[in-house]
C-alpha cells in the first residue's frame, strides 16, 4: 500500500495523498480488488478464464445488442471503463444512453431463441461467445458450492442503499464475485446458470424467510408448537437440509412431517377422498378399511 500511495502522490503531484486515502479508493472501486498480500488486482485479471451466461428475452438473430442483467454485470462494468476486445474481431462496449446492454459488431452474437442461454468467456483478455444448453450447466452440487462461496464474500450492510435487493447493489455483487475468484480462481471456469438466477436467494438475509412462512400460514388454519429434547445432531442436519433447499427451518420441518403423515393415503389409497374422512361410517365387518394409515 505504501508503494501505491507513493505512486499516487507522484502521478497526482499531491504530497497530501495518504495510504489510508489510497486504500479507501481501492475499497470503493468496482474494478479494483485488494489482495490478501497487500497487492491490488484489476477486475479483468480476476475474471480471466471465467464463463458467464445470460438468458435472453428475445431472439438474437441479426442483432448486435445483448440486453444484460446482474448475470453479466462484471463484464458490463469492464466495458463501461473501456471496450472489451472480441475474439471474433471488433470490440464489445457498454450501450449508449445508460441502457443495460452490451453492443458489438454485426455477427458477434450466436443465434439463440428466446429464453435460451448465451455464454461469454474472458480468455487471454478477449471475449469469446457461444450458445450453451441447460445440460451444459453442471450439477447441483457445483451450483451450491458457487452460491456459498460468493454469498460468503457478499457484504450485507443495509445502510449503503437502504435496500437488501442485490439488483440494487451491483457493485457489491461484483466485488463478492471478484473476491470469490481470488479465493478459487477456477470457480467460474465452466458454464453455470445465469448469476442472477443462481444467486437469487443466496445473497439475501434470512429475514425474508419470515414472509415466506407468513405466506405459507395464510393457506389455511395453522398451529404452532415446540419440540423438546431434539438431538443436536438431528437439529443440525435438518437445518443443513433446509438451507440447501432454500427453505427456512420451519418450512422444511413442516414439509417433512406433512410427507410422513400423508404419504400412505395419498400415495397408496386411490379411493374417493370422502373415504379418508373420520366422519364417514366404518366399513362392514369382513372388509378392510384401506383408508387407515
């Protein structure tokens, strides 16, 4: 940091530039990443070798503009600073008039239908493009590993914007991606689902589970109860599984208990549902009541 401060003083011809000021500028920059050893990396260096995907809303045939979401924000930020060279020739630049889109020369985009995927890879400082299929996006275990690592680096302090929606905090999301790549450089080396889809729940605080539980309770009459004496290992396992499936602890336990309670009649008993009611008269002797669990 001391070297960078000296360089900054020399470039700006301002002897008042301090180490703390330089460190603050780096921390607030969307394209500079402080390394653990005190060095500084550029976002383009952290993204080298990475593949990002974008789900398109309309056909890309005969178009030179790719409308982007949070999924391509790392590349979009780079293109805002300087156009990105394309491996096929020409440059990729940020759209004019503040539109969230990337624009290149004719023919730079592969032709894909609406809701299909385009992949952009940064290799040797150039952007390579191709179409990808859902079957090319890896398995769920890999998706979860990427979610967890990026979410661990995402800063959730809410005073910056007053909103916890990652769409409103793109710089923080890009910084989390960059830090995750410093920790695991090959994290995004293979195609994944678009980052805005992959990280939808992962980057949000768990307080949103309260509203999901509330919505579930509105489906009908509910009761609340507590469980005493649950083995700690069981509680840990239930919590782990709930987190894996993007559910709150209460949601997951209710789902599991509901499956166990209703599995037999709904899976095996195909008689009219009226036969499941306890108010119905019992069957005559000699006939088995198949509605019993």
